[in-house]
């Protein structure tokens, strides 16, 4: 499965690319050196990071005066720790995770949405159809222990399901038609079908529970380098727009150099899933736009987390997010 690929390989690949960037830190015209920015992703390089790689490949970061290093994550990546301690300048993760961290005193801020809704979903066999979240009642599900969505849906819908710890392969799922597991809708369904399974996927996010996937940074970096953050967000959103609405080939070429096992079919599937589920570009019928964060949705997320006990103190929207670095049309 795609998420079990060796982390070392991906890290070495990005390090080689980043090394090339460092040698070219000064502008081609002999102008001032580019500002170094380390951005931590949440997993190995993949199409779900395509907008950042598009911005890197097309020179959008360099055009903003930035020398961006995309540092890959993995199963044990501590993205928020890296950003909070200053080892990384910015990172990406689930918006709920940032809120919980801030509630525990970690000084972080969301500055833009990478995805309007989380790509996490439920993978099931067609022989065991799941049409809505309520259908999980009585099922056995392999899911991440402690995931906020698990407690939220069980409380909201009054349902119960058995949990198995999430592991990084599809073996149990492929051998049991009744088995259900947490997935990324942009990822695991492709590989299950590739192995011959007839599967469906249901997005966990739904109105009332729609955590953003976000770009975030530390309060300290935000205070000291606001223009760097602004430029990074601007170039990243430009990269995402082009990756999903234009020619994704430049980003895909970079990604395939890092992950040669990725097939053109997988790239096409993942990009299509991001569009079909309206993950990044958003739902125009709901007024959603690329990068957008809204006070209403953030307030709902904070309330949900408070009611679940994941946050033990009251937090204001301005404690967890800022709208100052979004493009005007996304505010």
C-alpha cells in the first residue's frame, strides 16, 4: 500500500532536491539571497501534496523570494512538534489537531486551509455497503485510536462500533468482506481496486463535522516573519490552483522522482478524487474557495472539541487561526 513506502527513500529524495535549491539560494539576477523556508508535510510525497510541488517545480516560491524545502512526513512524523520548536517553519495537518494543541498551550496558528475538508474516509466492500455514517453502527472498523471523529459520530448518532488499531496495509481488509477501515479517499480505494476488490468510500466529513486540513505555523515565526508566511501561502495556493485546474505534469514529475513506484494511473485517480470530493477547491454552491477559513466553521469545530472534552478551556477563534494571510477572495 502507498503509505507503507520506506520513509528513508522519500527523505533522501527530498534532501537531494533541497540541496540543489540551497546551491541556487541567490537569485539568478544576482539579487538578494532567497529566504530559506522549511515546510513539513504529513506523509510521504504524494499527489495530496501536489500543490506544493507544483509551486516548487514552477518557481512560484522562488518568484516570492523563498527557497522552500518540502520535508516529508511519515508514520512517526511529529509535524506540530517540529513547527512549535522551530525546526520547521510551517507545516500541514488536520485543523482539529492544531486546536487541541493550542488548548494544551502549544503556540500555533492556522494561516490557510489546504483542504476545505479532511480527506479521511471509510473504505468498505460493495458487498457490505455503507451509505451514511449511521450505517457504521455495529460494524468492526480499523481506525486511528483517539481520532476525534470516532467519538463525535458515536455521540451524535448514538451508534457503537468495534475498533481495531489502524495498521499500514490492506491485508485484513482484503481478506474480510465485512471489514471496514479508515482510509484517505484519495489513496487506499485505488490500491484496493488494483488488487481486485469492489470497494466504495465514504467521506467522514459532513456538515457539522468538517475539519479543515490546514497550513499552520508557530506564533513566534508568524510574529517575526509575517511577510514570509504571506508569500508562502500565496505561492502555495497558486500551485494548488494550477495543479488541479491546469497541467499537473511539473509536480507529478518531481513526485515521481521521489516515489518512482507511483503510477500515472494513481496520479490521475488521486487528482480526480480531490476534485470529485471538492477537497481543495471547495464547493462553490456553499461559497467555498481555495485556502478559505471561515469564522463560522472554526467556531463549530471549537465547540465540538470542547463538548467532547478534547479541549479543556475556552478558546477564541483568534487563539487558533488568523485570516490575515488569506487572499482577499478567500476571506
